[in-house]
C-alpha cells in the first residue's frame, strides 16, 4: 500500500516505510485474551494523515505487514533477522526512514539484533508499539507512532532506535522495564557509537547454531548450566551478578564453562545490574570464569549481548576474530573495551 498524505505543492515530502509485525498496537480481545490482527493499514494511514496535518510535514507512506503478525513473545531466534531482511528489501533511494511496529515484550531484543543486521543502511529505523491497542481508551499507539514519525523528521541520522513514550532509545542500549507504563523502555548506560564502525560487510545468513541466555541465581544447579551450554552451542550470554560472579559449586561451574569453550562455544559474561560493568579480574569466581575461557561482555545489556553474539555467530568468523569483535564497541553497545587475555 502506498499513498501521499497532505503534501502541499512544492514542499518536500517525508518518505516513510512502515512495517507492521504485530504486538499490542494492533491487538483485539474477543474474550479469550489480546491477540494480534491483520489488515490495520487504513488505521495506520489515518494516524499518519493526522500527523501530517498536525505537524505540517507532508508524508509519503508505504505500508506493509508481515504475512503472519505475532504476539512478540513468540519471536524466535530468526525473527529479527527476517524483519531486518524485509526492511532492507523494501528500501528505496527516496526513503527517509523506516518504522517497524512491534510488540513491546521482545522489542529490545529484536531492535538490538536489527541494529547489527542493518548497521550499513543510510536511514533511521524506528521500532515502536503500544501498551494499549490503537483505538482503545487510553491507548498510547497513536502518540508512539507520532513520536516515531517526528523522530525521523527531526533526527534523520542512521541507526536503529526504539521510539516509545516520551523518549527515543538507541536499540543497543534499550530495555523494557515497565509492564504497563507508557514509558516502558529505558536507555541503560551511555550510548557512545564509535567514530568508525568496525563491522564486517558480510551479510549473515540464517543463524544455524543456537545462541542462548543463562541467568545465574542462588541455588543454580551447575548441571542446568552445562545443559544450556550444550543446547546453545553457538554461544551463550552468561548473565552474572555484579562484577561477574556466580555460584561456583566447587569447580563444577567453571568446568562446564571450560568444556563449552573447548568445544568452541563462546561464553560471554555480562552483569544483571543496570549500571556498571563486569570486571572479571576482581573476584575469584570471575577470574576462574576468565581462566576457563569465558569472555568479558563489559557493560552490554542482556538484549544487546544476545543480539551481538547471535549476529557474530552467524558470520562464521575465526574464533580469535569473534573474540575480538565481541569485546569491541561496534555500534555503541559497549562503553569500554574490556580487558581480554588472548592466551
Ligand atoms: N505481548 C505483547 C507483545 O509483545 C505486548 C506488547 O506489545 O506490548 O506482542
């Protein structure tokens, strides 16, 4: 679907591509719980038309939907890559920006992965969604779509962002932290993209080796970690306490990590804290993880760490290159360059 909205003669039109993937934004409840519906293009066009009239910015809209719109809780390991490929395939020379309407539950995970997948495109990508469906009382859907449109109009630099509530968050630093608030997302830590981006130009295919996330907790059975490291043999983000500690269970935890590293499974340690960074040299558990072959994930969010590891795993890089990339700030997902022992 394509349409020009409120474009006065002679005034430059903002050319926007909108992709609707599902989420609460377009959901309905027929008595059995909210679920996404298809065919909301006319409602979107109405909101965009209102934005054009209200802001005085004429908008040229191209709109499409995924064949199957989903509750984003059902996002799988390949959802973000598929959405990114769809965005890329629809890009035109005239496009000023792309808006992806997505469920909030996995928006930060999908957005972070899309930031890596689409790191080389010249226009901004704004993910947005809603806590309350479009058209319902108190809905934030219209305001959030306005926010995304306004952000593209006023901040036309490339990058992938989440436009939601009162703020625009860099996807590689974003996290959903409210189940029901209008400001559902936060930006964790400073966003400092490097001056020159060091990502390989290669275009990854579908991730074949599964990549996962494991969170440490008191009472954690090291066998559970061992199983996770075997299932997610493409790589595991290990979300530890504080500076990068976790229950050691004698040597069981470290041996599980060592076996994984020996099998070629990268293990990236991050902290579950909202600020600060892992420092694996500080405590004995951290040192033991480092000695076993774990990699310091610096101050990456869990969403960005999982996205980065999945993206890099799909590139099939030599292991030293993979280690270097994982510990290097590629898109602003890391503040610093954590120390890495290359022995
Ligand atoms: N469960 C919904 C989803 O993520 C929540 C939302 O969109 O706000 O698709």
